[in-house]
């Protein structure tokens, strides 16, 4: 089956620093990748949709200057949390879709971010 | 806006049957998904319904009524490992919207 990896799996950073999270599709080309965040005991909240070679589409309420998304290739998308604050601490999950008409999305294992 | 509702938590006994309901109101609809998520892990795909009716896959079945904006996930012969959160998600062709998830506790 299709595999999506995320790196790092967990990260601790200090307030004010930036953190980059990578999402890779290992055995397929992902035209679309989604970034979600999940707070404890809550469901996934879509942050943005990333299409290869174009700018990401952010959901309402998500600061595009704070959460920088780059989908530079068909197998890699990155999420950079800039000037992180403790309230950014969360579980970040990416998912990838092979083509725009496919309903299947494959989730990465997630990245636990803790900002101190 | 998009609205997807599920019960917050349910408890059932090992070996029993449990039904988890999901109601939705979304601007678009191209299918409804059920995912299982264990704590601290990514969701795993369980089922996909785009037409009305029941889809059966082993111990898990999923039902959809588009006219009622309603779906349920049926889990039979419950096992302890089924203790997890179950997420209902609607795909409107461009993006996926998730419900808040139902935490299922399976007790011996």
C-alpha cells in the first residue's frame, strides 16, 4: 500500500524559534497533500491544502505567514511553524493523495510538536 | 459552513455489537469515510460510502443515507483492540472535513 512518512516524529523547541516538518510520499507521487493539526482529544482540523508547484490554500483562521507550506516536488511537502509559541504545541499530521480525482488519502504517522 | 456530528464517547463490551452514528451538513458531498485512530497515531482507513446503503467489510460495516445526511459505523464481535477513536469524514471533492471523533471504550 501507499506509504507516507513524516519527519521528525516528535520535536521540542523553544518559544520564538522555527520548526520544519517534512511529509514524504514514499512509493507514489502525490499531487495533493493536506496538513492537519489535532489537539488532545479533538479531531483533525484541516490547516491547508498543498498542490505540487502551486501555492497552498489555507483554511479560514490559519495564518499563512506563520504556517509556511511548500510543496516543491511530487513526493515532498514541508510545513514550517515560524516563531513558534506554546499554543502551537499540537499533533501535526499530513496526508497525501495521488491525483486530484482520487478519494483516497494516505496519512503520515504524525509529528508531535511541543513548544516550551 | 461544514457541520459533522458524532457522539463524544461510547462504551461497549467485548464480543458485543456497537453502532457509531454520524450526521453531516456540508456544502458538497463526494463520499463519507470512517477512520480508526489510536491515541498518538495517525488515522487508518476503515470504509468509504458514496452511494446509499450498507457496505460490509469483515467485522466492520458502514451505512449511508445521503437524503438524511446520516451514516453509521457498525462494529461486530468487538475486541479489546477496537478501543480507539472513530472519525467520520466527508469529502467534498476538494477537501476532507472531519467530525470530532467518537472514543470507543471496549471493556472485558
